C-alpha cells in the first residue's frame, strides 16, 4: 500500500443500540430518520455488522447512501474511512447497532460488536431498551450495560413499548439512578410493524403503504422523542482519525477512455448487495448497470461483467422460471466468457433446477450442474473466511477474502475451490465454484476485506469486450 496521510474529521453522528435483538433498534432508527427527514436535514445511515435489510430500510427513508460498518470484514481504519465517506455533506449520520450492544462475533468476546464500532469510531451511543414487564428494573439493566465497560460511551436512553403516562413517571427515576438523559420513547405501535421471513425482515419494496407507515411513525416520534437532544449528542461527537486509503478507495484501474459495464441483478428476487462493494467497483472505474431477472427480457447489451447478488429467488421461483429469455441470456453470457460473480441467491439461480418456497421444482439458468433445494434448518450462518485452494480468476492460491453466510437452501454441489473457515469455531468446509470466468457460491463476499479481489474482477472484465 502507498504511504497514507492521516487527518482528523468531524462527523455529527450517533449510534442507536439495544440490549438484545428485538429491543426495537430498527423501529427507533426508522422513527428518528423519518422525523429528521421531515425537518429537511441531510442524512446518512450505517448499520453495524453484515445485515443487508436494515440498510435497505435506511435508504428507503433517507434516499441517501448507506453503509455497513463491520470490524470482522475490515480493520478499524477502513471502517472509519467508510463511515467518513458515507457521511460527507450530511447533517447527521445515524448508525444502527446489531444484536445486543456488547455481542461480538464470538461468544464471550466484544470484538466486532456495536460497542467495538462505537469505540473505534469514537461515536456517542443511545441505548434503546424494551420496557415490557419492567419499571425500576429498567434502571438496573441500563446501569449494568453502561458500566459493563468503562468506555461504553452511552450518552442517552430511548424507551420502547411504553405508554406516555408510565414514561413520564419512570423517566426521572431512570435519570436519577443512571445519571443519563432519557431522550424519548415509542409507545406500543398499532399501525406499524416490520414483517419477517426466514432471512429476517421483508424488504421495503415488499411492504404495502410503506410511506404511510413511515409517516405514522414520524408523527409518533415528533411527540415522543426529543430530536433536539439527539442532534446535540451527535453534534458533540468528537473528531476521529481517517487515513486517505488511496489504493483502496481512490485508485482506478480503468483508464478514462475505457468503458467497463458491469450488469448487476436488482429486483425483488435479487437485492442483497453490500453498497460498499458496488461503490468500490465504481471507484475502480466500472459503470454499474442494474437489470431485473424477473422483469427484463434479457441482460443489458454490451456488458463486460455480471453480478448476481443474494435475495429471495425461492420466493419468486415460478416467475424466474417463466422468464426463459432472461435465463438463456445469462447462460449464454457465462458460457461465452463474461466474468460473473454469483452469491447465495444468485448462485441458486444459476443451478439447473431450484426448489421454490412452495417446495415445487423450477428450471433455472443451468450454468451450475445440479439442484438447489430447501432444507428444514439453517444450513450455514455466520462469518466466514474463504481461502483459495488454487489460483482462480480472482484469487491467488491461499489468498483470503471474508464474507458471511445465512441460508436455509442447500445445493447438490456447493463447490470446492475455496475452503471456508468459521470464526466462531474450528469448523472448515469446502465451498464455491471458481472456474474460468465464473465464481459462484453461498458466501456473500465483502470486497474491502481484499480489494485485490475486486481489482482482478475489473481487470478480467476489461479483457472481455462487449460479449
């Protein structure tokens, strides 16, 4: 890496976290973002950890770019740079935590937790607490979380699922016991609910009257959350140090006269992309062209590369099967040498057949021999480190790239060109097809964990002219 310059940057920001999953973080963040948007503030949003869907809600509300901040995927200096780049020209950045505040990637460790992100980015924290079945015990829990680490940096409290009358009684008690300001609450919500399915929340595009629900949430927040107090906490956030990581963030591999077009599948069936991956490819000179395997007749013309991201192809299996011309165009592109990276749902789509959510079988693209089938359990879940067993188009032998897996579907041939190792255990297993121009497997890859992987993909695309 070239020599780098360091500097301090000022970013108004706050991290909203919880004691556990289900404590109301996403609802709180959506409420705060929607009401800040109504005030015509320029917003950015980030998500701790590897989740795709929460950032999609953030983007649906703010209309702005979002980012994942993940300390397993990348070291602290890259996380800080991503946070800074995502926050340029904004009034405030809201960061949503993951799981409980101290829950990291390994049992008993806070590494890569929301706390770790807050510590490494010097971000003030607001703790969202579910109030169900508690009164004074709330203060005990808050105090325990606050004091668990000396540098917890918790500077405010939000209470979830509590009525106004009870809130007005318990607020001064909590503030007296914890010496922290309680900056608002959300009552039990009758007209707002984020539905879930097997991979988490449904996506924003699948929710009817989403804007109406968000407006309702904003009205509630206007009366129950002290946005000015949150803004003050964010504005007082200290500066943090960033490095100008030129090789990673700014160095284009494409000359100005070159046009490299990479098509990426994006619709209700394929919508799981790390925005930083797409941004990195764009910074390296690629022009990104979205298309819909559900609605378009074929892939776009004059492509030099293909990305098939994750999502819910099993939910739309019938529609994908019926779009024969699209399946044929993808198969022909791959067979003719167009570089292609397919992850999870995109990998499933490339099989000869896929079992849908309805347990019926459907014809797919046919670029991967075999079938993708439904199981009754979570097949893989969690962080993985992929090690290339041999040299491939995008990796040298023994080179590493990091990612995440979360799927209930399996394959008759998951591939064996990489070895996946689990961070949380000693488990390792073969994974992923990497032959010639195609890389396809269940892991979702994070390009910033190894920017050379993305650079090689771009270089391979450069060698493929308008196939």
